[in-house]
C-alpha cells in the first residue's frame, strides 16, 4: 500500500488524441483521481450548417480517419430520416458490408497495434515485430484485407465516396463480390491465428469487474447482432429498445470540470459503449464462429470487466467476416441491379445511429425547405465512455494500490486503452525537430 | 481481391480538410489528380486522416512521397523537403498513436516488415491556421502553385 503516490500521465500513449491520468495519494488516502480530457472541443456541427443535405455525409466523413465510414453512414441515415428517403434492400446490404469492413479495419488496428503491446509487455508494436513477427504480419495482413474491402464498397479506404442519401453512387460487380467473398473465406484461418496469439497472452488481461450499464443498438426484426439497424438498449432497460429519435434521452450529455469533452449517463451515473456493450446486449445473435471465439476466451454475456473489450472486438472480427460471407451469398443469389437514386430537398429533422467500432454514434440534422442544413448534433462514442472510465478508475485504484507505481500506472493506462478511445478524431500533424 | 498492378511511385496527401491548413496535403493531391495523365507511373492518394493506412499505401513501392502539414517552427507557408532520417518527432520515440499517426514510426514499422520503399520523401508545409474551416489560409492558398512545382521536381 502506497502512503504517498503521485502519477501524472500527460497525454496517454496508444490512444487517439490526448487524455491525462492524474493520481494523488497522501497518507494512504486517495486525494485526487481523474481521467482528464484537456483537448479543445471541436465544433464540427458548425461545419455542416448551410450545406446541402447531399453533402453532409462527405463533410462529416472527414471528422475521423478511423470511423469515417461510420460517421458517413450515421449522417446518411439521419438525412434519409429527415427527408423521408427510402433505401433499397440491395443498397442496405451493401452499406452493411461497407460498415463491416470498417469494423474489421478498426478492431484489427486496436487489437494488433494498440492493445497487443500491453499484453506482450512492449512499449509499442515496433519492437513487437522482433518478438512476434508472424503475429504482427498476420495482423497487418488482416488489416490490409479490411482496407481493400473498404476500397471496393466505399470507393476509398477512409472518407468514403460512394454513399449518398437514398443509396450508393457505385456498386461492385458480381465478380468483385465473389472475389471479396473468397478473400474473406481465406481470412478465417488468419483470424484464428490472431485469436490463438491473443489467447496465449490472455492471462495478462487484468482481473477486474465493476457492474456497468452497457448501451448499444438492438435489432429485433429480424433479430440480428446489429451495428446498423434497430433502437437503443441497455442491460438496465429490460430488453426494451428506445427509438433512435429519442437518443437525447439516452445520452443525457453534461459538462464536467475535469474534461473539455462532454460526459453521458442514462440509468446510472455512467455507461459504457463499444464491443463489450454490443456483446453483452446481443451475444446470443453472434455468428457461430464468433460464438466459438467467445467461448474459447471464456467471454460470457454479463461480463463487466472492461479489459475484455479487446476480446469482444476480436469476437466481432469473426462475426463481421462470417456474416459478410453470407450477405454476399444473398446479394449474388438475387443478382446485383443498377439502381437509380433520386431525392429532392424538403424541410425536416431526423436522427441516424450506427455502431462505430468503439461504440454507438448519434447524428441528428435539421433541414430547411431548400434542403440546407439548419442545425446539427453529433454525439460520439468516446465521449459516452469518459464517465465510465472515471468510475472504473475509482473502483480499480483502491484494488491495486499495493502494487508498484509502475504497475498502477500501466493498469490505469491499459484500462483507458481497453475502451479504444478516439479523443480527437481530427488532427494528426507532425511536430518535428531537424537533427541534421 | 484487387489485382491491379501497383504503380512504382505513390504520392500521399495527409490532413484534415475540416481544419483549414491542416488539409494542405489533401488539397495538393486534388490538384495533382487533375493532371494524372502527365504522371502515368505515379499514384496520387488522398489519405485524409487515415494515418495508419499509410503503412499499406507505401508497402512494396519503389518510392513514396508524403505531403503533410508539419509544424517545423518555420514561417507559415514554408515548404521543406526532408527524408525520415533528417528529423525526429517531438513525440516520444517509443510510442505509437493512430490518429496522430506518427508517420515516422509507420515508416519504421514498414522497414521492420521488409516492405518499405527504397526512397521516402516528406514535404512538410508550415501551417498558418488550424482553425475549423474548409478553406486554406491565404498564405497557403497563394503558395499552392509553388508547392506543386517543388513536388513535381521530385516526380520527374
């Protein structure tokens, strides 16, 4: 037990954006324990005001380099809701395929490049190549497949260009879809290999539990492990799903002094979103291989160990690949058709919601009679997790206070990283000093 | 899936189009793409803020040219050509973050994986404004033609 302890992690590494961890213990008493997000808030909503309903998805795709497809899909759905635009079954399936490619992109990134170094005890993925070259190469291969998959359906790896209100501007050929399907079938052994590697270090996943409210999408017609359709549910909501239009009643965003990012709460004083939330609300609907993967890791519905979020992401990798193979079968059986997409401006307000890799994402827009955006509201998953990270800290720290300062610091950092946070989905520029 | 042969040289523009000068790399790629026919063996890619994807975009090419908004402590609008060995990032060398995609660490990983291009050149352009907005500052906007000429020399 530390009588006195000062930890100040300024800008935690291997998360996207800047977050700080502050711990002050004096005479055995925790005086300060905070998860701080000091970044200046970026009001992306202001960027879309005055723009046509046809351009919103393109602009918001630039908010984030990892969740760009997800932002575009949420925006497109919100626009379609506001203007009463229908989408064909074919376009709907292709969009889900597009969305799954981003889930695989992001999850392999987090598992392989950000979380794996914690489990292997290396500071980053670069030295990990020397220790586990095959594992890193397999991750890179899976990530590369996901990128090529996005290229095919979204028109680009990031910042998609094929989405428009009402459908898609371009669809793949049946030959391309068959090739994609074969690639995904061939990727299954690689996913199994990644699972074996993660399993080999699974003992390093900290044992920690805190009963938590988990919030995610839930789709009942037909019952689906959903990333795209349905309403909002939580384990505190007795299985009921709230319509997307009422998302403000779920997020209940509020400001706190320690963070420039908004926090969120629903039934409790905090909630969690992300792969573990989706798993906890929908696990029985996973694909067979995904269920097997969960079983291998002992991941069961009701798990409230946030460190297991990374395992839930791995389980979802199996799900999106296996389900996509089926979706492609369905598309090919019906045959792809060229669809003309038309829409016209009108006044309206609508919300769109999809699951980003790191949790549920809400977009809401209002348009005037000319289809110009009059108001916008975006609620990102990482902001919804901040309060929960703080609550996890408050339970975790007293449980590990007898460990070394280095281990305490590492566990708090690992906890934050397990949420796969994306604090500043916006800026990446280099600061450099010339050395010669 | 995609069997199209890769071009030997790739020019990658990085940046966020929503943050004024931060998007200079993407603005330049858009300009070059309008003249793609003059560069048959060069692929121009707007990589936006998908930083980690640079690992795949440069893999097994002969040459990669990266255009980015870089804080170098120079006068706003300054363009500087450098190679990875010329600089160190002010971030700690051992760490790796995605959105901030430390390009130098990605290049290091590419080398470790044995797929790094023989030649990598980075064109850094010092920003004047990183405010929210989809337009470049006047300083960088006025410099676009000069930047293009500098980069063009690298491709001929």
